[in-house]
């Protein structure tokens, strides 16, 4: 997992061949004017989902404690304050059900090891080993979730 300010995103572009295009999208688009929902950047390799939703209580979010096998999430907050729960996948011991390949998600019953906040202008990168519980807080959270194909 990585957490930083979008202004410093260029230092992460070399971590994955698709990160530069993902960060270019975030830094060149007028995010306030993008319609909600999915935006294609590079077919199924990179796409963005614009979200403007009410935050949820901690227990509701942690009941959807998730990770992905196929995609890396880059989640950029541009409105509201989002709290995220985190735990490394190798330390999770209670999967809830089986991995859903169609939705690229595996849920866990485990509790997060810690919580942190993302403020407007900040992003989190969640790799397949990063189990996360997003959207915790109060009020609306406006963010862009960029899905980057891992392989």
C-alpha cells in the first residue's frame, strides 16, 4: 500500500507500466466535471470509476473488507475525508466465501490492523496484497477509483 499526495504521484509512475497513464488521467482531467460511473482509459487495462456517495459507518465498511487479484486500485479523494481500514493479506485468516473472479473480489471476516484518512488531494494505492475497507466517514465522499490491471 502507498499513500501520498497527487502532486507527488510522478515518483510512483515507474512502479508499474500502467501507472503513468493512470496518474496522467488524474492530473489532466477536470474531476469535478466528470460524470459518475466508469470511464475507459485503456480498455480493460486501465479504467476509472467516479464515485460521489455517502460515507458509511466503520462496521458497514469492514463487513466488506476486500482485496483484488486482477487489479490494483488507485483511489484518489477529491471531496470529503475518507477513512480506510487496512490489513496485509498474508495476515488475514478468515476469508468470507470464495474469490469472485467476475467481480475480482475476495472478502475477509478479519478486522483491519489500522485505519488512516485520505484528504482531498491524496491517493492510496492498494495492491492485491492490500486488504482494505474504504468509504468510512461522514457526509459525501467524492473520489476516483482507477483500476489498473496487475499483470
